[in-house]
C-alpha cells in the first residue's frame, strides 16, 4: 500500500465524473531532473576518486618497483590508506545523499498534492533531525490549510442557508400577491420590507466580519468618554427592556479616563451583547452593564444577565460563525462580529456562564493602543 503522500486516487470532496488531475508535470520533471543530476554528480565524483586512487597506487608502484625500502613501503601504505579512506568517505556520502533525498522527495511530492488541492496529505517524519522538523512543520501547515478549507466550505453552506430563509419568504409572498392569493395590503408590503431588512443586516454583518478578519476594516478612532458611550448604548435599549419586563442596570463611573477607540464599532459590540442578554432574560430578570478601568491599563465592559445560562459546550461555540442556541432567532454572527471588532482594537472578549444562573460576557480594550 503506498504511503499517504503518494496517493493518486480522487479524494472524497472531488466532484464525481471529473478526473483527478495528476501532479503538475513540470514540477515532477524538475524534481526528477534534480535527483538525476545529483546522482550523476555523485557517480562522477566517485569515478574521479577511484581514478585518483588508482593513479596514486600506479605511480607508487612504478616509482618504488619491487624492491622498495621500508620507508618507501610506508609511503605506499599511506597512499593506499588515503585512497581507502577516500573511498569509504564517498560511500558514506552516497548513503547520506540517499538518506536525505528520500524525505526531501516525500515533502516535494506532498507539496504537489497540496498545490492540486489535496489537504489530506501528510508526510512521514523520518530522516535526519532537520528533515523531521521540516516534515512536522509541513504536516502542521497542511492541517491548518485543511481546517481553513473546511471552515470556508461550512461558511459558504451557512451563508446559503441564512440567505435562503428570507428569500423563500419574499418569493412566497410575491407569488401570492401576483396570483391574487394575498391582497396588496400595507401589512403584506410591511412583511416584505422586514424581510429585506433581514437580508440587509445579514449582508452588512458578513461584510463587517470579512473586513475585520482580513485586517482591512478601517477604524475611525477618536477620544471617547467610555461612561457616556456605555450609558448611551444602554439608554437605546431602555424601552425594549421595559417592554420585556427586564430591569436594566448600568454602572459607568464618571471618572473613567478617556480612551481612543472607534465609538461606532465599540457601540456595536455593546449593543450586540445587550441584545443577546435581553433576548435570553425572562420577564422579572435583570441585565447589568458595568464599565471599569482595570489595573493593567485596560477598559473593561461587562454585560451580565439572569437568563437560563449556557452549558460548557455552548460557551465553547458561542463565538463561532452562525452558531445559534436553541432559543436564538438571529443570524448567529453577533458574537463573532463582536469578537472581531474587539480584536481589531487590540482587546479580548470572553464568556462565562452556568446553566440556570445567567451569562456574563466581558471584553477589554487597552487605553493606549
């Protein structure tokens, strides 16, 4: 059975009916040409060494003749010994070249497979220590490429799923209006408008996420009073909290130092956390927002609710793209975007929760960036 890096069969993800391409011919030709030249070089060196040793022995024999003195015999023995040592050195060189060529050829062959899109490839970690380290690094790189490729495919599937729902609703409504099933009333048009808002938010969320994760998101930083920023964000949700029967508390001291951030983006983070907290807090519960200056030179903003809480498995996936809890109705991008925006400011965000005892999500941003 050939090793994994020599696999030539079509991988599971390759489309049916399309032949699996062979490794890039020009790269294979170059590799074969390289090893042939290396072998030819070793053979030529071996022939030259053998010719040199034979010449030394012949010269010594013709010079000293059959009746050589002890000193002359010693010189001859030295020459013969030097030739023998040179021959053994060349044999060791050939063995070492072969030992090096095998793992190097394996890595080069595996690189061809990766270039062709096969991220399942792995190479064996054998040979000299530097080549074992090379194989280990190559396997780590391939594993990361495989994970990124899987995430990309999952993201495309999730985006298609999220877009399909509002588009299906809009298509059904429009077909009903065209066929006369629904009367073109303001209520029907309002439902269509709401679905367009859902699509618009989803597209904008995807755009923000793509820009922030690629490092292309431009932050418009300016000096901001963090207490005012937090209180303004909380004030915007006061009516929603009252309608839900949830008590909304804010703790933002006036003596907090000014911080240079993008107020629009950080406000977006706070509103995402507030919206999630209010949605998961039942009537009679409370949501508390706290802003504080930490001793390590960071601004800390914490949002705590008294909802049902999350399990450890849910916390582990809380910041994943499109991950939604059992009661969530959003796109599943809110916390992912919040993490990206906080990271763009050089900060960190984390969640803590106990089932039945609420959830706390806190993020920190350095005052000096």
